[in-house]
C-alpha cells in the first residue's frame, strides 16, 4: 500500500545529498554515533514505580525493590565524591538511575545523552560470572556505571558551546574505543572496592592464557568489535589491565587529564593525540611496553606453578568459548558400558544446550561423537534422578513479559534437541530457579532461587512423575547473600553448596538436610566454588583460586585435611567425579575458551593445599546515612526534550530543506514524544510531524499526526498539465503485541491511518472552452486499516555467514473502503518467508531462501505500486551509505536497473549458497576501520512486478526467463566484507557481479560495490 505521504525532508522521499567537506563528514559521523536510540518501557508495566531523591541522584524503582533502591541511593552518594576526585569532574545535574529486576543476568549500563542515566539490574552475578569478584555487588555496579557518567559527560570547548546552543547532543568521550571507556570503569570499580575485575583471578586467567599461548590481542582488535574470544570482554579485560599499567607508570591523574583533553575535541578519533599530550607517547607505543610487562609477569607465575609439579588432565573437547557443568551420567541412563558425561555447551555455532559425551576412546583420527540431549538458553547445571531422568535449567517466558530461569524435567531415554518436544516438562513457572540437584532417593530436589538481589538455597519434594511440592528455604539467607550449586551427599543427609556473603567471601558450606543447620568448610577471601562429593561421601571436592589460579581441591570431612588435586597453568573448574571415584572431569581453559579435561584421581599425587590469600584490602565501610526523599515516580522531569537536531538537505520542492526535530523520553520509557518541522523555501507552508508512544500497557501503543505539502502532477486544465500542491493532514495509530516463546517469537500488530488530502488547484485565466476536458486529481480521505503478523525462530551463528537455521515469516493485510470511512477502496496483501538450512558437511555452509510477494487492487488511483529491480548505485552510492547510514535493500533483482519493472503485484525469490571464507578480525592499529569477516555467496534471483500475472505463460526455461516472461532471473556471486567503522558501527560491504537472463537486464551484467545487510 502507499503509506501516508512522507515528510518532504525525509531521506525516504528525496535524493541523497553528497557531503562535500571533511568537516561535514565528521559532523555526520558524530551524529550517527551519538544518535539516541528508541526507547522501550522499563520493567513490568503493572509495577508501581517510586523515586528516591538525593543531592546528586534520582533512583527510580518498583515498589517491591525499595530496600535495594535505598541502598543504591546511599552508595551512589558515597561514590560520587570519590569518582569526582579521581576523574576531576562531576555532572552539574542529577543523574537518573533506574533499577529493575526483570533479568537473570547481572549487568548495568550508562549514557549521557540526552541526560545522564544509569540502568541497573538487581540480579547479582551468577556462579561463573566474570563479575563474581566483589565485596558489595551494588557498590561495584554503581561505581562502574557512575565512572562512565563522570568520564563521558566531561565535555568542554567547542562541543560544550554546541551543546549550549542545540541542547545536549555532543559527547566526544563517547566516540572512542570501548576498551578506554570500559577499561577506565573497571579500574575505578577495583580501586574503590576490595573486589572488582582487576583482582578477578578468572579475568586474570583470560589474559594469562593469551600471553602463554602467544595469542595477545592487538590494539586493532580491542579497539573494535572482534569475533575472537572472549569477544566483548576484551574491552574490559585488556582495557583495565592496560590503563591500570599506564596509571602505575605515569601517575593516577593520567587518564583524568586525557579525558579532559579528549572531551574538548570537536574532531573525534584522535585518541593517540590525547594520550601523547599527557604522557609523551601514543597508545601504540605504550601497548608494546605493556605486553613486555605481561610476558615477564606471567612467566614468573607459570614458573612457580611448574616448580610444584603440574597436575593437568587430558583435553576431551575442542569447542572453546563456553563449556560448563560436566556431570557423569548414572549407569541406569548410559548408552553403553563406558562412562558418559553430560555438560552445558555454548560455542557460538552449534545450538546451545546440554550435550552427551562418551569417555570411550574414539576411533583413530576421529573426535568423540556428541549428542544434543536438551536444548536450553540457560547455562544449566544438569542433574539426574535415581531413575536416570534429567533435570536442568531453562530460560523461559513468564507472563509474556519476563524471561526467567525455571526447572525442566526430561524422562530417561528422551531427548529434546529442538526444545518443543512433548516429553520436556516444566517443573516451575516464573520461580527463577536454577542449579538443581536431586537427592539420591529421588524424593527431594534442591536448587538456587533468585529473588530481589538475593539467591536462596531451596529444597522441595520431587514426585516420580516430575512435579515439585512443599518448597521451602533450607538455609535462611541474609539480604543480598547468594547461594550457588547445591550438591547432595551420597546418603542424602547433607547438602554442600557455595555461598557469597557480605564482605566479599565466597565459601563452601555443608548443611544438614533434616535440620537446616550448617557448618563452614571454608571462610576466607579465596573464591571457593562448585562443591561435589566423592561416591563414598568422605571427601568434598571443590574449586578454589587461593593460589591466584583456580584448581580442584579435596577436603576430607573426617579430618578437615585439604589437599590440592589439580595444579594447572590456567584454571580448573566444575569438578565431576565418576561413580567409581577413579576419574575426575573438570572444565579447563585455553585462549579459545573453556573445554572439558579428564584425569585419573590418584591421591598419591595430591599436593599440600597452600593457605588462602591474606593480601586483600578490607571491604569499604558501610556508607554514611544520606537524606532520602521518596515520592511516586513522575515522568515529567525526564520527558521534556533536551536537544534540537538539525538536518539540511535537498527537499521535495527542489531546494534545500531545513528539518528541526526534538525527542523526549522519560527515564523508564513509559512515554516518548517526537516533534519535527521541515521548512522549504518553495513550499506553501512548513511540514509538521508530532508523535507520542505510551509504554505502560501489555501492548506497544503509538500515535502520529502530520501536516505536509507535496508537489503533485495529474491535474489537467485548459489542455495542459499543471503542477499543483497537495496538502495532507493525517493521523496514524498502531499497536503491537509480542508473544514470547522460549526459542521463537510471534508478533501481532494492528494500525489505522486516516489522511485527508486535497490539492490547491491553479485555474489561471484565458481558458480555452474547446480544450480537452479538465482532469481533476484525486482528493478526499484514505483511511487504511492494517493487520500484521510476524514469526521467527531463526538462529544466529558466530561462524556462519548470516543466520544458520530456522525460519522467519511476515504477513500484512491493508484495507480501505466504506467500512473504514474512506473515500476510496483499496487493498493489499503482502508476505515474506525467510528460511535457513545448515549444510551437513563441515565449513558452516548454509543455504538461505527468501520468498516474498504482494497483491493489491481497488479503485484508488494511487493504489499500491511495487517495483522490482537492482541496487540503486546512482542515488545511493557507498559513500552516501557511509555518511548517512541508509543502505541498499538486500531484497533486489540484481543485474537489473533499479525499479526495472513495476505493477500492482510483485513476486520475488532469492536463493543463496553462503560460505564463510575467513575471519581476519584485523584493523589498522587504533584507526576506526576494522575488517571482521569475509564471506562468499552464490545467488539466483527471480522476480517481477505486474498488474496481472499470466498463468498460461508459466513454463520452465522460456527464452525470456526461468519460469515466465514476467519473472526475470539473474545469477551471480558476491564477496561479503563485514566492517566495523568508527569503533561502533557495523556494516556489510558487498563486492559482486550479477548477470541478468532476460532482455531487461543490464547488458553485459553488473559489477557493484554496495553497503547492505543479509536477510
């Protein structure tokens, strides 16, 4: 359907403007990097929100999170002065903080445009999180995020003058590599607490592996968006260690001076100039010195490990990335006599889930075969009942708003590789339960329960049919304590688990199941995790990083003796003991990520356990009381627009158009407003657009009103065709409703647009009475009702070119007629289907298919017109794309001119064979240009547009086409270059050749280089 007229100044309706000067290019790039994102409502719309206000902060929170919000407010005021002293800057206005508890991950974010805002999740770090080294989770989190505010908001010079004129739109410190932004915040979180990732042995293991395996990331990799492990964590890992070293060498005020210098720069990306003005050296020069420092540091550490004698296992898997929680399959559930392991795997390519692996020796030259037993998106610790049934954790929708951890039951002998098998049964609903373990008699199940920032140790009855009842706390938890990985003893009377308690202690406890009384096995500042029992119940195995490297330890319950089982160079986690007590399987580490390792359990080779560390600083004291004012949440203080955006480009009337726009969104995303006015010298009046979005409903609701003028043709008077101006006044309202599934998503949408349009028709004088009759253009109302449906279960992959498997479907129906109050009748139905299939051979090759089409009709003279053709290389060159962000459509008939055929219906089909070529993951030092990957595709395009399709002409291999003269065909190949530009923008560039097979094709084929994206 023809949508309501676009604004004359919009990029959809005018030729692209080529920017002539370098300064203009820089300004556009900065605007693209800093453009505000569309807002979405924060949290459950049914929640009642409140606000705590302090001197420097406003903390917004749901009613039930008041204790968390009060603590965050006090900690924020405490940390405010410390960060200001360290960075030499603090915001002049209050910082808005939003607290939510609708995520199972521990995280936060911060931004300074259009106002300073921090968003925090209440959930504390999970069992193996890189954030797990902390003395107070909210102190770490607030310190990290407020450091972002104080760093990025530090703006002066010309950028500050522009902000004073246009509103807060420029933030130079945001336009730099993420390793500087995140690294500085990690340094701050570690400096102002007794934990933090600078002290994390897990983080240290990541860097140690890169050094000793000669896999150190280059400055180009950490300055962009790399594929290599540990991907985004590179920014935090390398950035913090590198900046920490710079501060040690050049003094604690170094980055304070750099931030002030860079914050005054109008031209972005000059990061080396800023650091050289402070230290006399560039980051490139400093990085080489830091790498030499790392090699000396880790060579000494490894020498100390080797001096004690290595105790390392044989590598079982070679997946890398994420491999967690191995568990021996009980004999009753084995497929053979050999030991078997189930474990969680997420390698970025295969489906995430619990895999089964046999320990039997594989055939010569072959990898051990593995089977996906249960698909899940949660890093799940698997458990077995005595009958061999599997219990695991899944991330599942609840109340169609949340995704929460719940327990799932899978009977023995069943598998659920797709995740929708009927044998797979949900044990809990929205309970936020994880890390299950089943008692040896099968009568009870223990698990960790996450609620409002605290993880509780829970126990419940488990029926033979797979249902739970009589749930209760096994051990009372103080507020913000965290209970992890419970494990029943072989007799079922005791339960071991790992617990985080205030002050940064991560220890092992053993609790009496009958009474709930517990005893501490460890109590120190080492991270002691993942306890499991020996088959005879006499020994408790767990992991500890007491030497600075995580290893497996054995605690004799009778004597209290502690012995070191493994002594590895990198790390050992998640021990699993075979049923006969003779074999240990653990999660080890290489520079590619985690994998499984196996070794015999030989007590004669156990080492004496070293003492826990004593060099940790004491945790900070509790924050002093601050004055808190509490009141119901008010959206108005943050809803008002804070900045004006200007756009000057060619308009619909041939002259340049000036577009002025403003945007306002309240901090929790319940209200959003947008206004735009476009002025053109030759237009009768300015164009105006106003929109509003309401986010406190289960549906997304929006309304848009506009008043526009467009130059039109189609008016004939006095024997001549006369141009005229058409005024349109319209309103569009719409709703959309997502239906969330565990592995798929449906979306229902509906909208209604009403537009009244009328031309200002010039008559003139001296009309010829004998001229052909006057032809009047259409006028009146066009009221269109729209219904839409979408579905997708497509799955991505880090190794494949585009999506790897699954389908996505979209369909829409538009209608206008007497029933909608329209002056005209018109209708259109459109649909598209994308499908992705993995090839069974190696190399991550895929076949992608897209089929799309539409039909329309009715009496409206400007009814829907569809065009099919190739890339628009004239109006949308590669330079235009890089400067504007507007890309060529990937749904084209390559090898033909743009809009080569048009009609009231169309059909389009694309078949692509995609093959990864390489992942260079390289750039030019710190320059903002980075090549991530290279892929190739062979394609066949088939499509056409027509007013009436001639079914009688359907035939294979006609002289004008593959199926029909109305359907045009092209074949060709492309080389895809996935680039990262400006540190944050990712674009796919395609170098291709297409050869059309019909007479309408471009003679000799078409060679092109465009920016687009894969479907």
